[in-house]
C-alpha cells in the first residue's frame, strides 16, 4: 500500500465518507460553489476560476479520493492523477488537464507510487464513465468499490504499464511547460516591474 493511501471503511456511505474527507482536509462543503480556487505552490498562492467544467470533474475526483484512499498531498494527488489518467477521464477535459500536470510532478517526486496507481487504473473503472448522481452518494463505499473494480488490491506493474505511463508522460510535457510559463511569466513581470520602480 502506498504511504499516501488510507481507505475509509466499506460500510460507510459515499456521502458520509466524502464529508469525513472534506472535514479532514478543511474543504468545508467541497467548495463547489466558490468562484475561485486557491492552490498553494509552496508559499505562493495561485488562484484560478472555479469553472462549471472543473466543478463537474472535481465532484467525481473527490469521491475518487474517498474510494481509492489517496490523500491530498502532492504525492497523493499525483497518484490519483495517474490512476484517473489510466482509467480514463472521458469527456472531462478539466480532469485530463489537471491530472496530466499532476502526473509529471508525480514521476519526479514519487515515481514508484505513480506507476502503481497508473497500473491500478488500467484495471479499474471510475466515475468519469460510470455516471454520478445522488444514488452514488447514498451507496456504500464497499458497493461502489466493487462496481468499479476497486475492491481488488493494487497490482504489481508490468512492462506494458511502464510503456503506457511513459507515453502519457511524453504527451503531458508540453502542457506542463505551458502551465509553468503561464505562472512564471506574470510573476517574473511583477518582480521585474517592482525592481524597476524601486531601482
């Protein structure tokens, strides 16, 4: 088991387990109605719009955290990102974008754990394909885990998993670089402008 996994009991409802997840991480009601999302990159806060497409994806992503047990550390987000990529994000473009970025970070900080999550995702389903409504929240964790194939343990990765992960990493690099530049360039311009004003 990965160090960033702690799975709630199968007997809990998905709704109960999701609320425990929100409480443990200080997420309140999940923030689905918030206009902006704040992500901390070390000491630097990064804000971006909480679009309807992102909210639709994150509702499923939060339940995936509960089902898989992956936590919200950088490593945990990378693991669940790799699991979601390999199990497929369907029409949820926000999930593809966010998970591909997490994947690149993950192969740098927790490559073995990311590979295991990726291998697991290739053998399971997720809520991007299975649908999501109130009935899902009222189901037990055990029932939903069985439905998605998550009741089986983490598999040992095989060569095919490594090759598939490498392909996804290559696809993710351009997106990752664009994301870094979209943050670094404005910060650099602010620092440069402040230095010019003070100098």
